[in-house]
C-alpha cells in the first residue's frame, strides 16, 4: 500500500502517527510525507527542514513533499492548499491518509484539516491524528505501537530544535509522546497505542 501522512509543520506527523507509520513500513508498505510549511514560526526554516529530512530517513519514507506556505498563515491559502493536496493525492493514490484533527488551538492545524477533508473526498481511508494542541479528541480507531515506540521517539528526537519547546514546564516532546501512548493504549486495551478519529475507514473482508 501507499501511506500518506500530512502535517502542517515539521514534527506534527511524528508526534501524531509515527508509530503507526513505522508499523506500515515494517510490513513493506511505502510511506510518503507532505509537510505544508517549513515551521519557521518555531525556528530557522533551514534547520527545521533538515530535521524533517533526518526524521523521514529514520521512518524510511520514499519522499517528503514540501508545501510552499508560511507558518501560521495556512488559513489564508485554503483554495491553493486544497489544490496542492489534491495533486499529491492524485500522484500517490494513497490507500490510507493521515492528517491533523479539526479541533485544535493552532490555526494551521485547523486549516489543514479543512483543506484535507475537501481534497481527500475520493480517498477511501482518511484518519485524523492528535498533537499536543489538539482538543476534544475521542479516538475510536487504535494502532498498537509497542514494537515501534522506540522508532517513534527516535524520529521525534531528530527534531532537535523542538524537543524541549512544549510550553509545559519539565516535559519534553518525548515525555508527552510516551504519556499519550500509554493513555491511548489503556483506551485501546494494549500497552502502547496511537489513537485516530476516522473520516472514512473501509474494512477488508
């Protein structure tokens, strides 16, 4: 299968679904990332782009597709963003697409979700992931990431400039990822998990 994960900024995908992506990679499927901005609002653009490339190598992605949008300004480019996502979806024909959840305190995450919902109207399987700024997230689909949690952490740590920028005293992004994995694991009745809210999910007989 072709698996596409879309994020507004470098490191969004890793915190949201890197464990699941690694599961798919380990099963022989092809991974693609689409990152809409270079995350310049949170650091130097060249640094963040390099970190994303390092993380993609850890995940074993076939390609990272970069958007040309400015950090924090996705809401102003909705039509263009829809067209860009549509073009990537047409080129890759993903079997599964992961993207940010709609209810989020960051405007870029909300905007990306709206654009992706429109662009992916013909994509069979679309799942929404959570990040630390996500709100009111109640997943009903889970992926066991016990065997890929270490890889998820490695991918997150590739984003060196962001690891401590959580705005939560005493907690790194790794601490948050571990806590979320335990909590979603409890909900899914496994040790460690990532949770998702489906827009559409087809079950195979």
